[in-house]
């Protein structure tokens, strides 16, 4: 079964590279390491995800057949202008939230509520939900006249679970073409250890379930979201939600406990049934842009969400891992063709050592990370804490002056590194590194096992491949040239098949 999953993933790929000409076959050598070899049989298999018969990553059905995620069609009914309901697009007006809610209440499925260009002051919350300024309705779109032209300005300020726009169990909705921001004028988040910072709403947009029924067939596009505390856009226990063309920046906090996430796709901590109506899957995060200077993570997948697509996003900077599978069982997701530049930590990470309420460790099995451009991050791709069976394929990784590894694998059984192209770096950088994972509070300890390093192209880097720990390791036809330091460094006692 495991081999059939790998073949299915590769069958879906459009590989970007071709191994050309001279192939330098790596020759194993034994090098004395300052820390000594890791003698360990503590490779920890994470608890298996209860994934039913889902077997292939990305936007596929149970039979591995590709699917097209449905999005709502354009409105076919009336256009309801919020200014006709009393909204004033001039800045610093009275409360405009009530008028927007009145327009939504007057709409029927197929209608569109229009926010003409201007600034709308959201000073009140929905009478039926004091946590939200605006509550979406199924079948009714909410649209502005452009990300830079229409602005929703909320007065929400650090109230628990506060949301500018909420949708619970909604379907067939488009939210598009405006900016969400807040009156918060304090500093922006810049310290990932500071749990006391914050301000503005907790969430810009929050889409979730109602009475066990997730939201679905929702399109959120061309929004600007800034000056929020927790998540710019949060999608929880829902499916078939597409987030496209949004610009997320300026979180007011980036501390522990879930602050400063640009976009978060979440399952539920207690939800492990792929047949449930609130099973989180088939969500699409595509073509969004993130200014990561004040984001903890740009894109985060959390809890057992599966078969989502994260593609063609651009991320510049982030305080922690830019694209993060958060170490709570996320499985069979596809992460492709993203550009991540100058992150303080990994460009893409699977597994996470944090968590206070919910302890993190391994992501789930079968995630597929391919064809990404990762430039100047501490690690291009990082896989840790027992995350199993990840395919890392066809990525282009360019190291910067502070980079430590192109691809780093710790306790990650069954990881495959296939056809990646790695270049750049300064002293201490390794293109590929395998090492022991010492875990987090006893969780996720172990060594790399069952790792395949095949057909990678490593050129013009300081150091090539370093193996400090591992078992059942293989290397096949990797191209290594233009290396300033060591092409291959293997600790004593470790066998690598070739």
C-alpha cells in the first residue's frame, strides 16, 4: 500500500527537472563526528491518523481520482447597495455595521451585497452574536469595489474570539474585493516569545461549522487583511473553501498560543472521522501574498485536516516556519509551487514542537511537498518528530547567509528526497542533513529511518550531504559538484546503501 501511494503521488507530478550528463555517484565515507554516532533504536512511529481509505495526497477522492473543488458561481439575483440601507462610506462615520447587516438580512440566495468604495466603520456586533461584526448568510455574496478601494474598519479590540466576519455552516458564498483592518494603533507583533502583545480582532474572517455541519463552497478572494491578533483567515472543520489572491500582513501579535497566523486551515482536535460532515478537507489556498515581517506563520495546517492544496503563494519573511503543518496529524496534503523568501525558520515544516493546550509533535502521513522555490530560509524543508512518509520532490532551494540546511530530516520514517535542486549557502550549511530528533518533552524522539535520497542535484554549495544518525538509508544517483567543503559526511557506524 505504501508503495502504491508513492507511485500515485509521482503519477500526479509534473517533474521540473531532468538529470543530465555526468552523474557523480556519491561514495560513502566514514568521518569522525564531534558528537559521535547516534546509537538509538528509539524511532517513534506516531499514532496513525484515522484516515479511512484516503490514500493519495492533494485534491483527489478516495479512489485517487483528481477532483475540481467547486466554487460559487457569480450572483444571479439582485445587487443590494449597503449605502441604500444607511451605510456611510466616509471615514469616521457612525456605525456602518448595522446597515451592512440589514442588507444581508434583506438578501435572498443568489443576491449580492455591495460595499461601494469607501471606509465603513464597524462599531457594533451582531445582535445574535456579540463576537462578530458581520455574519454571512448561505447563498449571499459580500463584495467591495477593490482591495484598495473598500475598507472595513473594526473597533473590535482583543475581545475573546472576536471576528470581523463570521460564517458558520454557510455554503455558496463569495467574499471579495475589500480590506479588513482595525482601529488598533499599537505596535505590531515582532516577538514570538511575547504572549502579552495584541490588539484588534482575534480573526479577520472565521469560517467554521454549525451543529456539526462545516462551511463549504466558499470563495474568499482579493481581500487585504491586517491588524488582527490571531488569524487573518481561519477555516475550521470545513471543506471546499478556496482562498485566492488575498494579501495578509501586520498581525498585532506573533506570540505562542496561536497568534499571528496569516491563513489557518484546521480540523478539530477531537475530529478523526473522514466521513463526518465537518471533516476538514479539499480546501485550496492559492495565489495569496504574505508580508511575513509581522506573522508567526504565513500558512498553517492544523489538526487532522487532509487532502488540501497549498499552491502558488508568495511569502516574504515570517518569524517561525512560513508554511507549517503543525504537528497534530495533518495528512495527505499537497504543498506545491510556493515561493518562500527569507524566513527566520523553515520555508516549509512538517511537525512542530510547540503547543500548550494541544501538545504538538508529528504531522500525519503522506504529505507531498514539491516544486517550491525556497530562498534564504534557515531550512528549506524541515521534517521532524516522527512525521512519516513525506515525499519531498522537485523543490528548488537556494540558501542564504544564515541558512543551515537545504533539507533537514530528523525522526521522519519513510521520508523520500527526490529530484530536489539545492545551491548556495555559507560556512556550516549542508544541502541535505539527517540527524537524531531529541523530541519535545519526550514526544517524537528518534532517528531517521527508511530514508531515500535519490536523484537530487547539489551544486555550488558549501557542503553536500551529512548523515549524523539513521538506519535503513539509501542514496541513488545524486548529482554533487562545485562543493567547497565535504561532499558526503557520514558518522561512524551508519550504513548507507547505494
